[in-house]
C-alpha cells in the first residue's frame, strides 16, 4: 500500500535556489598540435534531397508545441499572441529558419522576448532507494502505472535524471530540468497525486523504488511574442531567399579541375582527408567552399574557425549538400 505518512515525504519550499550561470568569451580554439603530420583535415559531403523550400516550409498542423498554428492564425488576423517560457515557434536561429504558406504567400515565422514573469512551480526529483526484487528492504510504494497520466510522464522524465545522477551517461536535457521534472500546467498540477500533501512518498518504475521529493521553486520565465512576416509569393522567390540566407558556397562542376572533382567525389562517398601542407586540389576546394582559415597550417590561431563539426550548405551544380570539416588524428 502507498505510504501516506507526511513525515517520510520530503516536501520543501525553495525560493531562487538555482541561479543561472552565464559564460562569455570567444570561440573555443582548436587543439594545438606540435606536429601537423599527426593531424588531418577531413571533408565530408552529404547530399540533401529536394529543395531548400521543402526543408524549411512547415505544416503547422503537424508541429509541436500545439499552439504554433494558433499563434500563426492570430498574428495574421492582427492579434498579439504571446507564450510564457516556450516560444510560439521553434527558436532555431538564423541557420534554421521556419516558414509557413497561406493562400499562396510564404511567411517567415519568428518570436521575440517582450517581457519576463517570476513564478513558482513544483519540481519533482526521484532518488533511488531499493529494488522491487528485494521487498524486505524497500518502503511502501505505489507503482507508476497506478498514478495519473501527468505523474506517469513526470516520473518517466525525472527517472532519467535519477538514473544518470553520479554516473557517466547522457540525459535528455530537452525534457529534464533542474535535475527532475517541472510541473508548469495548472491542470496537470491539479490532477497530480504526487503533488498532493498526502501523496505517495515512494514510487516504483521499471523495478526500481524511488523516494519522491517535491520542491516549490522560483522561475524567471521569458514572455515571447509571435512574429509573422510575408516574404515571398512563389516557390522560386522563396528558394532564392533561402539560398541567400543559408548557402555558404556554390560550385559549378564545369569550373573544376580533375583533382578538385576527385576531392569532392571522395568526400561524397565517405570523406576526404589530408595533412598540412595541403595539395593544390584540396587547397582550391577549401577556397571554393569559402573556408579560407583552414588553408593556414596554424589554423587554431585564426578567428572564426569553429571547434567541433559544423555543418555548412553547398550548392554543387543543381544539387544541395551539407559539408563538414573537422580535424582528426592521422593514421
């Protein structure tokens, strides 16, 4: 039977316990290598099917969160549509624009922060205390399956954080927040058993028994306003806009030497790599890709060189590609 003893249940009120830390500075420099022959620059190309328009024009009836379509309709009708904490359209930045089509017109979708709200939300955290296979050593508990839908979802997400706590492993940070699950919806809070003062102190999920901790915590949440702007009246016009916005390079195959074609062909099949100093063909390809800083053997001291693998867009002939450059150890 579920334990209803409020003494065993840790319910805390916390205001402003978690402060956000902001880190500034320039791009992380690439690792310094004393021997260039031990490091190779790798180029890889992957083909993109179809047009850019097909990738970036969205059917709002199929997107999540569900208020995207409401935000679009309201803004087109001249109303102001705002959301709290989460933007009305996916905030993907300039490199990942979002468009929608209505009555033959293409619209660019965006959002802007227009305010802030300070609110309190319950936060659920789980702490492992035992195993269902050893009933003698675990406290009374309730199974996750016996709880309302809102709590089942909360437990599933909070258990990701509990499972990774103190261990090496990934956490789905798009779901986990503050090392647990945050109840934001008022209807969900009202429907929850775990948030009730007499709720269960322990729950079972996938054979593991967890102690329940609920805290009331302070959040500073942004207010977003939907922004919808008409940008094009035809498919061709929008494709031109997307090319201007997204393409890093354009290469005409007829302009290439046999060596340059070979570099790109091998990069498409798998990857192409060279150590510095690069061959004339590879140097020329890097120039055509507008990746000039990589021509320098001491590239880590050049501004504007990304660390890690950054995907870029290329129009090669009449086909789109994503290309990636990164450094790898030589074989």
